[in-house]
C-alpha cells in the first residue's frame, strides 16, 4: 500500500512522525517532490484564486502525488493544542482538495482535534493506523517508534538544522557566536522551509553571511510563558508561537533584525503580523522587514529589499557598535 | 459612560433597546457610509478583512459624538473575529483614543462571566432586569428582521417601484429618534403593516435567489452595496442564509445549552462539508443545498476579500452548483469594490436566471406537462 504525503502546510512540522508511523505499519510512504515551478503552477491553476500561496502549493503537491499512490494523507487538522486552532483553511482542507482537484485518490482525512482535550489522542492514532492495519498493538508500537523520530527531528531543528524542503541541513544555521550578525526569520513554517515557495530566503540569507534564528529553535515552553501574558489567549497555534517569539525578542533584543515572511491574503497574519510589527516598533528598535509573497511576486524585488535590509543592518552595526550580544538564554532545548 | 458599538445591519436596534432599557447612555454610530469606510481603511492593516475596517470607522464616528466605551461581541477562534477586539484596541490606542472595551463573548456555558460583562455595562446588578431587557432586545430584533422579510417579498412585486424602500429607509431613520422598547415596537409594527399593504403587480415574474456567505457581508447593507435593494429592483425575491436575530438566538440561548437550530442545515451541508471550520462556511454550504432543493433559481455568495472560511466554501460551491443544476455567483467585496462593476455582474446573473426560467417553462409546455 502506497501512502502519499504532500510537502505542504503541516508537512514541515510533522511529516517525520507520519512517515515513520506508516512505514512501521508496513506501508510505503511517498513524499511529493519539493516545491518547484510546475507544482506551484498546477496548484494555482486548480485552487480558487482567493486562496493563499501555501494552500495553492499544497494543491500542487496533491496533483504531484495523485497518480502515484493509493492514499493521500490530508488530515483535517482542527487543533493540535488545547484551546487552539491553526487556521480555518486547515480545518476545511480535505474539502478544498476534494472539490478542487479531479481524481484524487482516497484521502486519509482523519480529524485531529485536541481543542477540548488530548484525551482522544490514542483513538485518533488508531483511526490513522486503521487505514493500514486493525492490529492495535502494532499501531501502538508504530506510534511509539514514530514519536521517537519526531522528537529527534524537532531536536535537530531546535539546534538550528533547518529542515529546508523537509530535509535537515547538515549544519546549524546559527552558530551562536557573539557578534555574529543574526536575523530572526519569522512566519509560518510551511512558507519559510519551502525553498521555492519562500523564494529561497534561507539560502539568500546564508549567502549574505547571516545567522538565522527561527521560532522553532526557541523553547516552546518559554514562548508559551510569554504568549500567556497576552490580554486575550492567542488561539492560533502558529500565531501563538510567533507572538511568543516576538515578545521574547522585544524583551531580550539580542538580534540584529527581524524578517517576517507572510503570504498575501493570509488571515492569521493580517492580525498576528500586524500585532508583532506594532510591538517590535513600539518596544524595541530592532529593524523589521515584512516580505509578503504570492505566486506573482517578482524575485528581483524581494532580493533588492533583502539586500537593502541587510545593508542597513551592517551600517547600524558599524556606526552604533551595535554588536549582537547573543546569549544562549532560551535557545536549544 | 457613553457606550457605542459597531454596526451590523439591524443589530443596532436591538442594542439600542437593550441599553436604553437598562438606562445606559448610548451613541448609535451614524449609518455606515463611504466616510466610515475611508476612516477605517486608513487606520486598519491593509490585509485585514473588511468588517474590522468598517468597525473602526464606526468607532471613530461615534467617538466624535462623545462615546467613551465600546461594547462588542467576540469568539475564541478559529476565525479572525475572535481577535478583532485586541487589534481594534491597538489601533484606537495608536490613534490616541483610550477607550473602555466591554467584551460580550458568547457565554459558551459560562453565563457567569457573560453576566459580569453585562453588569459592567448595565446600571443594575439585578439579573431580573437584565434578563428582561435582553428579552425585549431579542423581540425587537426579531421585529426588525421581520420588516426585512416583508421587504424581501414586496420589493420584486410592488406596483410602484421604490415604495418598499421608502418605508424601509424611513423606518431606519425614525427608529434612531424614538426611545425605549415600546416606541421601537410600535414603529416596527407600523412599518410592517405598511409594507405588507403595498399594492402588488400580479404580472411581475419573480425570480428567487438565495443569498449566502459571510454573516457580516450578508447582514450589513452598506458592505454588500445594498444588494437586497438592487436585487429587489430587478424583480428578485431573496432569502438570506443568516439573520442577526437567528444568530442571537443561536449564541445567546441555544449554544450554551449545546443546542442549535442549524442542525438541519448542517445535515444538508454534510455531504460536502462535515464539520465546523470557523465563520459560517458550513451554513453557507448547507443553505446553498437547502435553497437548491427548495427550487430557488440561483445562489449568490457574498464575502469580504480574504475571508478564510468562505474561501473554503467557495471551493465547494461549484460542486453544489453542478449537482443541483443551480447557477451560482460569487461576489467578493472590499474597500475597492466598484459599484458599477458589481451592478453589471448582478444584472447579467439575474438575466441568466430569467432566461433559464423561461426555457424551463417552455420545455414544460412543449412536453405537455
Ligand atoms: S494560516 Fe494563512 S497562510 Fe496558512 S493556510 Fe491559513 S490563511 Fe493560508
Ligand atoms: S469569517 Fe471572514 S470576515 Fe469574519 S473574521 Fe473570519 S475571515 Fe474575517
């Protein structure tokens, strides 16, 4: 049995878990190719115009897998933490796919909903497993196995090994030396880690000799402590992590600049990015750059803005002796 | 304390009754206008959905009339509406306005907190007076929504064009001037009676359209560019998937008891969309199916640009269109929407429905039924 996992949306946060899980159950797991122009074009053509870039990209990946697999993995991710959601489009993703793309293979569209509690975790896992086997013991051990892989993956990211296109880089993007020019790169993981979708922003920053700090490298618990002090509970999971990161950065200021990558028309970012930008500007003097992408964005423009931003940071560092006093405070584990 | 609130169609009448009955000083924001929208657009993030922008415009226009407290409802996700209050507060703060926000989040089983918010608002701690005022506000809201229903029916049938709108507009002007539940209800009854007795032209061929989509866009006439009047003038009778009175009943009275009046609609939506995804996407799809089954001639979906749940619904609706053979038009509005372009699309759509209807009629005649 072949199960296809599309390289989009939750992919960068969770795929090692699901890949290991289904492989341990004896299925063959096929990942779609890393995003490329063809995938993006196909996705854009087969999605309603109004959808955001990441949703279009996901649709492209479904088309990429369509004729290669028996099942496509498109879970209905309502909520992964208590009291939180991800985005209405994640909630309705199986339907968007089903009604936008012809001849989709059967979907593994099990509901993940821990909004009220995590009590249903194992029932959910069994439901996922039953596409392959009814043997609960087997599912239990496959899940345990998968969890190990997942934790390793998360740990590697925490250490700065960026999962570009889902593949962990060999070296950390962040060497943590005092005085190195460091940029916090913020945004939804599926935009940042998608090399093509993000216009290769990570490679570009590396080429500009910049250390990169990602929200996933910061301790989630600490970030939660920060976001818990918000007046109203931030009920979007990505939003919460990003808000927490921004609050941490604004307080600790051990960073040279923040680049926020967003998708045009992203409903979550229209609030989260706005609140973050306001906070950064009012509580710190950390330079802030917003890059908004869609399938029509020209790469040249992005390059120019990126380079100008880094130039400005260089200038500041030179003229203000503004060396980044980086501390290992909440990084890593 | 001078309380104001954002506009959302007829809701202002209910809020007015509620607060007046509780003896609270209120400022009803001026009817939404291009000025309102301009103010809102200027001070809101560009990419936020339209309702927030209009809300900001409402606040500023009310602040100019002395409002110092804002009362709004909210939610806890998954959609943006749940975080409106926080962003709005930030926006007003950066404009130099420090206002009190009173949040009336739907009780979700927690009536205690809800009542605390209401008590903060009301001049009384007496739950009995609060409940009485709430009941009156609810009744008033149903009354005004009934005026809407009467107008939906009359507009396409009136002998003298514009007679419905004249009564309708005059109601909305007068109701701001009268005070308290009794006076409002008298005006409601009077208006309903007058609209119902407008003379009809029996010759007119009425087309029926189901209006579906995002709740605020459906309910607030300014935001949907007066689509109900436009359609009425084109001889279209409409029905809306969402009404503010039903919304209130849902959130205030039913949901806390884990009940819903929308179960039938969810059932209708189920083959296409089986779960809640935020906003009213499920209702949009459910009502689309319901209208199609009831023999409506067409469907129009309206929603604000970038509205997440409605984008999901929009992906699904072409399948409903095909499965039930019912034409569907999607209208997306934002601050840049041009009225002329919108009119053309609506007129072309209604023309199409008329032709289809005639065709069907002729086919029936030919086949001898
Ligand atoms: S969170 Fe934003 S980018 Fe992600 S799916 Fe939702 S709207 Fe699109
Ligand atoms: S339902 Fe649409 S308009 Fe309402 S908050 Fe959500 S995105 Fe905005």
